[in-house]
C-alpha cells in the first residue's frame, strides 16, 4: 500500500477511534494477526461470530488440508481500518453494506478480483443481479456476497387460528396486514396469565418499506439530495406511524419492554418467540432462533406491499485486502464460499439464501427434511424479484443518516412532532451535510 493510501486510512481512523487506540491495537495485532502452522498456510477471516462459521471452516479445511482458517469475530469497519493502517491486514474480511465497500474501495484497500474470477472459478456471473452493489466498484469486482436475505413477514400460525383469521398469502397488501393485526391485538391467556399481544412488530430502523411504499426514494438518483420530504415518502411514513400511534397494532418501546418475558427489552426475536407478537418482519436468519422454540408454530409470507411491491435486501460481501500476505489461499477460500458444498451448507443452516443462482442449491433451500414444518422456504426465493438493497449517497456517511433518522423518528414516536415534520427535519439535516460535503469533499474521508 502506498503512503497516500495509508495516510487516507489513518485519517479515517483518527476521526473514529483516535490515535491512542490505533497505536495500542496495532501493536497487539502485529503479534497476533498471522500465526504460523508448520507445513500449512494460515489465513485469518474477519467475520461475525455466527455459529455456522465453525462448520464452514471445518468444511473448507477438510477439502483444503494445506490451508487453515482462523475465524476472527472482529469485522466492524473501524477495527478493520485499524488493522489495515497497521499493516496487519486480515486475509478475508466481511463488509456489511455497499457504502462500507465504497469506503474501502475508494481508498485503494481492496484487491481487484476481476483478474482472478476465471482462474479461481468464482461464479460472479451467477450471483443474483440485485446484489451488484455488494460486488462492484467503478467497474471492478471488489467483493463477493455468499448469502443474502430479502425481508419477509414471519407469522404465528397458532395465533391466526385462534383469531379465526386465514393465513396470509404472498402478495398481500398493507391494508390486509392491518386488518389482521387489529384482530390479533389484545389480551390473551399465556401459560396461565393474561398478557398483552400485539399483531405486528417492525423494528424502528426498518423504515425502508415505507419510504418505498408509494414509490418514494431516500435520495435523488445522483445522491445529491435527500427526498424524505417528498409527498410519496411522507405518505408512507404517515402509514407506518398510524400502525403504532393510531391503530395500536405495534408495541411502543415501553410496551415491548413490559411484554418481554425477561422484564427487559428482549429484541424482536424474543417477542415473536414468546408469542406476544403475532407477526414480525425480518430476514431468513431469524429461522435459526425460531427453530429452537419447539412449541412455536410459525411460517413466512411476503412483506405486505402498497402501490409499489418491494422488500429490503440484506447481505454482506467478502473482500481481500491488497496487502493480504496469503493472497492465493484467500482467493481459494473465497472461491470455496461460492462453491456448491458451502452454498448447500448455507441453504440448510438457515442463515440466509445462497447467492449463487443454481437449481440444485435452490431445491435444497426450498425443502430441508430436517425441518419439515418450514413449509414456505420458496417465499424467500420468490421475494428476490422484489428485493432492493438500501439506498445510499456517496456524499454522506450512512452513520450520519442512521443517527439523524433515529433521532427524528424517535421524536415522532414520542408524539413530539408529526410524521410530516419528522420527514422535513430529516431532509433538512441530511441535505445540510450533503451540501457541506459537496463543498468540501475532504469531509467524506
């Protein structure tokens, strides 16, 4: 890496971590980043601590006995930047959103995989097209997504039966969902006690469905304007607010806390697992938790839609730093992650949809005999045609966007401002930062 590239990375780290942490962590990493095993190449894989990682490593090492993989559960962008600046890069690293990929690629950190695609048989051309923002930057292949997940709606079949409501069908609308949620909300007996049940739960950060509901957008096509104050977006956000504040079919934060079996905020998964929320919107990865609840009778259906049928698509990509000391082994590992054996492992585990569009892998995903009650896995595959990755602007950091959205939407939930006022405030604040960054691009580093 050149001095200019290293200087840019250090500038980023200085802003987010401070020089002291950079030095301290760098010294530590020098001694731990790349252990050696006699006769083998050892690569370090920075990724989340999902239990499937152990199974993936076992599978790879069985098929590639001359390469050992160390799974390092430290894939947050700040830590990765520190390692790269300290010349102790991982060999393969996970990047969790398109803007993070752009940040690393713009600073010249990522290996261009384009020349290696054919040699290492990396099937980029068979990955779902919707995932392109996770793959390419300025025409170069800089990462490969291994799995993904279009958001779907999980529903409690038992609660639907008890309320006398037909199970929802793919393609249903938000008005259909609201009608069901009204009937599902109220008090019921659970384990000998009367508890509050809400028909629907949507995480406060999953506002994308309502930004897009009436064909709205968060940003203009060139990314130079935030469009939260457009009539289309305001209409969608008003609908979302009404679900909680007018129709009371979604729990407030305080209700969610009291509804949690632990007496504290237990997360969306815990509320649904405990049958105090009848419907929850999330991705395929929730199946891992719901499988553990043997008495939970659940299924999935498409996210409800308005005039625009769309759902959110989540993924991550695996990239190789230019300075990886084990480039060939890292490329072998990335090729393996998109290979059939690993893709079948992903299909069966429940972590997401395998990204390679292969009929055999799709069939394995659609029906897993170990979990015969999972009747509607095909829904996840079908929703890919409506799935869309989150929008971003190259002129503002996603952390700033999320912080502004969180503050202003919280004020909406507390009834300190109306949905329209929240949208106006969000647009004003985001556009002010975009204007500043356009005037001084150095703010973007």
